[in-house]
């Protein structure tokens, strides 16, 4: 029990300030018998009162603590005596000053609490800003990584060679029968074009029909679809379109689909293909030129005069070898490829007939 007590120990033991130690002991024994919990089992406050009585007894038996208590009681009594002598005005002023002091302390404590709260709010805003900044930086890095990957994939796609399709080795001829009356059979077409390379003679499509508007008149123009076995040979034939030195005077040679195959566009873009110079000494070759033996597309000896065409295709290109329909024992894959090419020929024939009808 400290000196900051609400109950006066002297009053609790019912003794005077001048009481001796023996008087304190005697008063404690008498008082403890009255408030002991064993004698007051039905009193809920008996234990609390007995505890306060013990604390007061211990305090008064301690000389130092009793001196401190006596000094406090004297100070309290002196203050009470002073207040009694004050007039009402001075007493009101003192109470007002004390109230102001208490209010000032409360305001200072509230200000400190507000400052601490503002600091916590500022720290929370900083943490939130840091998280937002990290999220933005992470998103920015992710977008940059996606752009980098997209650019890398685009570059890889740009560098990757396109696939070689069946019509990439097929050309279309258009000529006047007045200038070339001998070109009336697939064999004559094959004989004309065999100087450029090996041809799939069985797949040649020849159309010699008058326009629908004048069916009774003689045929003036001939059209033919010629499939080569190598794209380099087809490229050489297209580049020689209309050139008399190659026997193609007044003969228009174009790609079957009306545009360059994607593989040639890619080769030009990569700087591996340019405009071929005219041949110096063309030599006809047989239609039985050696066919492909591996994944790379080799050129015939007559196509070697086109020095701007690469000697080999990239390894990623599939073989464009046409099926040999005259050979015995065609396997399933060759038969399927032959049927696909037959369908393509029929489609090209329909397109040519439609163009003739429009003409």
C-alpha cells in the first residue's frame, strides 16, 4: 500500500495520528476480529476490507512509510486550511487555473496522439505508394518482356522459310495459236518447256476452246498449266516469259496462282534471290532429270544458268516432287498426293474457263 491512498489508515484503524505502535497493534486486533472473512462468510466485502486493514496496519508499522504518510496528511490538511481562508473569488481562480492546466495536458496528449496517427497514416500512404510503384514497374517489365518476345518471335517468323506448296512449282502459259500452231498437245507443251527442267507431263492441263460467245469460230488462244518437279525450274520459266532466245516468243508465262510463291518472296527478302540474267547457252534437258533425293530441292543443270537463284533450299522446306503416275506400285501417300494435284488441276481449269467466258 503506497502513500497515494483514498482511505486514511488512521481512520481505518480508528486511532489518532499520535498513537503509539502498541496502540496500533491493539486497534488492529480489535478491528480485524470484526471484518475477518471467516466471521463474515455472507459479506462479499469482508475480504476487501480485511485486505485494506492489513495494508494500513503494515504501513503504520513501517516508520519511513508512516513519516511519508504523516507528511502528506499534514500537507493536505494545510491546503484544506488555506482553502478555507480563501474568499470565493480566489478559490474560483485557483480552480480555473487547475482546470486550464488539466485541459492543457489533455490537449497536449490529444495533439501527440493526432501526430502519431498522422505519422501512421503517412507511413501507410508511403507503403501503398511503394506497392503501387512496384506493381507499375512489374507491369512495365512484363509489357517490355512481352514486346521483346513478340519482336523476337516476329523476327524468327520473318527469318523462317515458308512451306513449299504443290502449286508453287506450277506455271500457267498463254499463247496465240497463230504464232505457235504446233502447241496443241500436252507433249508439245512439255517439249517446249523441258529445256527449263523436269516436268510432270501427266499433270499438264491444256485448254483449246473458243469463247462461249463465238463457239463456231476457230480457236485463237491456247492456255496450259504446266507443273514442274522443282520450283527452280518453274522460276526459270517465269523469268524467261516472252523471250525469243528461250523459245517463248509471244508466250506469256505466269505463276499458276497469279502471284509469286511465298518461298520466292522470302528468298528475295533475305537477299538470296535476285533477277536472273539471260542465259548464254541454253541446252535442252530430258524430262527424266534426276529427282529429289533429300529434304533440299536441287536444281537441274539447265536452271544453273540462273545464277541468282540459290543452289539449295533451306532444310525446312518439304520436297515438291510430283508423283510419277506411270510407275508401278504407287503407295498410299503418292496416290493421295496425285489426287490432290488432280483436284488442283480441275480447279485451275475451271478458273481458266471462267476467264475465257469473261473474255
